[in-house]
């Protein structure tokens, strides 16, 4: 009878050839002499094709927990039946006896041994021990005769590889369990303590709690009054000379006299709330607006921007490489400028992932001069750690109103509301 690849199909004794009954009788009569049926099977054993490629194509090696002895025997029997191919087989309920009586150990080549080793990582200890000894040499009845020393050494190496694979699986399992336990403890502690929220340093409008201004209610907040904690001077010189080489080698901390149209510290900036958004007010020396190219950006503490705006009094004052959306002035005077900027309230998710709060407003007065790639004065408005209660002041007005902003006794300016 020919065995199929179906692992669930058993070979019943009634389906065996007549030579099987002869096996018992011959064994009783002649002792160690094999039956005619057994001799016939052995004589045709190697007449079958030894090309087993494809025999194990649908044989699945699923990962999981350790099998029971019964489950392991079932998978071993399935493996042996596929290994036998179309050979005539003698039925035995024990996989070990099934392999011995059908001489299937002779069919274990390097590929079959490697596949069986992967299967063996889920064997129970006793089943693993039995098959490790069997593949390690066993006794002389496991094949046509005693195995050579070289054969036994090779098979001991196979048994050792099975044990190593089992050990690696156990170690991997323990590592995964450890990681799961660590993750559970970490997130439990995080849930108990709460996620650290540094939004106290975020820029907030004074009316944020009542939500009156941002919802469009018409309230009179009066003229703009400067909040001292939200004032910055554009006193940081950024000078990058034109030429070859890396930018680091072309940075200059000092520039020649008469290169700068405005000196460091001469421009002062602050922030207000007006109508539905933020407003940045800048005041500078006489004539600074005629050549003004102002760039303002709102960022989180990692300098990721929420909004970037650019203002130029006349076209072509700002370089085309200067990024940002161009805006019109909210209020414009001889030395005072107010421009709109978006200041998000609360936590915001960035397009690239992660979240943040609006914590800084970076001011830049960009200049152009021959021989300089970048020439600018910059400053930053931020709420410090000690000024967590600082809020952006609000003001009201109508188009055409004259506004006066006083930074200090020496820096006061006026402008006309334009929107």
C-alpha cells in the first residue's frame, strides 16, 4: 500500500500486504531473520526517487508553546510520512517504531535533519531525548547494520544542534517575557505619575480661560500695554560671509563699520493678542522700516515651527530663499510695526509626528550687504520657567485708530491700524 502526504490518514493493519502476516510467522520461526515482505520492501527501498524537493513545501513550522507528547508524536508521524514519499510502509502507532521498521532513518539527509531540528524545538523533554539518541546513532537495529564512528559523530552533532535550538528558543522566550514585564511596570508608573506637561511655559492669551476673544466676541480691551516678561531685543548678530568652504568657517562675530544699517539692540519686540490671533510689535530707530525685511516664527522648545511669516515694506527687500508666508501690516507707523502671526493655544500635533506647545517667538531683522550671504539681527520672546503665569496682553481697536506703544521711556512709537 502506498502512503499519502495526508498527515491525518492512518495505515490500518487490515490494509497491509499479506507479507505482514508472514513477518510475524517468520520472526517466530527463524528468530532474527526478516520476513519476505520486509525483504521485498528493503530490496525496492532505493528504487524510489530520492528527490524530496517539494515534499515539505506545505509542511508548516508554526511557533508557539511546547507540545504535549501526543501532539509531538502526531507532528513527527506527519514528517515521517512526507519523508517516505511513495514507499510502501508498515503501520506502527509509535513514531519511533514506525521510523525503525520502515528504515526511514536512512532518508535523513542534511536538509531533512535541519528541518526536523526546527520541528524539535517544540518537543517535550522526553520526546526530545528519545529522538536525539535515535538520530545520534541508536543501536544496530536502527538501520541495515552498525554505524561507523564518523556517522555517529555526525549524528551527535545533529542532536547537539537540536538542543542548541531548543536552548535559544527558551532564552528568547525569557527575554520577551522580561520586556513585557518591564513595559507593564513602566506604563503603570507613567499612569500613576502622569505624563510630564511643560505647557506652563507655553504662550497663552490673557483671555484663554474665558475664551471670549478667540470666539469672536466684541470686547473692549483698551490700548496695547506691554508685558515686560514678553519683550526681547534683536541683539544677536548672525553674519555669514560669502565665499567657498563650510558655513562654519565663514561665520563672523564682528563685521566692518557701516555694514549694518541697524545696530544690535536697537530693535525691540513684544507680542500682543488682537481680534482672532497673535500680533508681534517691533520698534526701531528712525528709518529702519524703509529697508525692513522682518521674519517672525512661532516654534516649540525644539524649534519646530507652527508659523513663519515674512514682511517687507517694498518688494524685493527679502531674499527669495527666505522661507515664510508674506503678510501685510496690522499697524504701521514711522518707527513702529505690528504684523500678524499664528500662535496656537494648547497642545498641537506636528505633521511629522509628536506634539508641542508654542513656547518661543523668534524675531529676525534681515539685511543685505555686498559680500555677505546672511546678515541679520535676531532675538527670541519666550516665557521663562519662573514666569509660568505670564499671559499675552490683548488690545482692541478699529481700522484707522492711532495706537501708541511704550516699551520704556526712550522707546515709544505710534502706528495706524490697517486691519
